[in-house]
C-alpha cells in the first residue's frame, strides 16, 4: 500500500497545500488566499478529505504555541493578523482529519527543507517577506525550548538615511521586521516593492538591515551558512547587496567556513518549495514514529 504525505504552508497571505508520494515527489498542489479562519481552515479540511494522506507537516505563520504540554498547543497566538489571534489551528484539523500532524513555524519548515536538500545540518534560514522570521538548525535539530525563535523582532542599528522612518511593526516599531519586511517598502515610498527599480537606494537600506540579522545569527549560532528566502530577496540585486554589507559589518572579525557567496545565499529548493519539502519530511518523521 502506497503512503502519501501532506504539506500545509499556512501563510498570512496564502495557504499552499501539497501532496507527495513516499519518495517526496509532489503529486498535487493548490493554493488560495488566507481569508477568515473559518473559510481558510474549511478549505484545507476539504482538500485533505478529498486527497487522503498518512500524515501532514504544517508550517504556520505565527506566533504559534509549540509547547506540547500547553493548553494552547497548536494555536496561532498573538498574531497581528486580523481575526487569527488565538485560533486552534491544529486542533480543528486533527478533529476533522484524524491523522498525525507535525506542527511548526513556516520558517522552520523552510529550514528543514533546505537541510534535507543540501545535507547541511547546521544552518540559519531567514525569510524576508510580508513578515520576517528565522529558524536555526544545529546538528540536524531545531533550536528552541518551549517555544520558537522570533528572529524577525530583533533590534538592529538604523541606516544613516533611514532615521525618520518609524517602522511598521505594531509591537516594536522599528525592529528588523518593522524596517525590512516587504510592507515597509510601500510604507516608505507608497509603491509596492515589485514596482520599485533595482537601483533605488531603498534596496541598499533593506540589505543593510538584513546583513545585520545575518551577522547576529553568525556570531550567536556559528552556522555553516545563512539562507535568505522570501519575496524581498527575489529582487535581483538583494543577495549581492546583503553580502557586501555583511562583509563590511563583520570586518574580518572571524573567518567564514566558505566564501561569502556560499555562506550568505538563496534557497536551493526551486519555486519557493523549501517549506513544502520540509513539511513532507516532517510528516514522514512523525508517521514513521507511530
């Protein structure tokens, strides 16, 4: 009997659902906008009732409760996304589908997918998109105690040409997410990021902030590489600008394990598929423990 695995990328903007065979090859995939919890979760349940799988890997936007002993395990907790605060996401899915569900953050899923695709067991993954999140894997395991890291809300030094921008984070104002996430571009310029020319100075400002996050990860966790995903990093010059600022800020303090081009890099899984692949492997890890 064949075994299929499911993936749910529960993003604040869209949900991406996928099914893989036992060799982690995608059989089916669909996506839809994240609307109300009732509508979005109902669509997800319907999809997996029509396409049965043995286990699901679920990577969600957050913050989320990952503490298995907590009364709110499986919940999306203090999210700023309207309508989604304190939603029992895992509980609703498990009640309807009655299968094992591996629950983690969306960026943890991406990091796990990159680990499986590259074989690198010590890495940091930062996603720079609608929000900013981070994940670290050491010796093949996620770091974290009773919860998950919130690297997107770290403090960073302001760019000399960006002091007047207050930031968009509803909790901290000008934390990393507040000044470098995708929506900060429109907040500054009134223009969507994808419509801003590559040579605009705003990209140098964002890359300066992202480089600081990579520096902090490097000096705190000493990974083999720092992977930068998300829509902001799809701008053609962003990776090279970030590498340039990273080298400047590091200032030869430590030796990197490889060239900066290999150390500060984009995801290896094509078509933004890191989280999907990671979810498949996490579903597999849970199913094989049964």
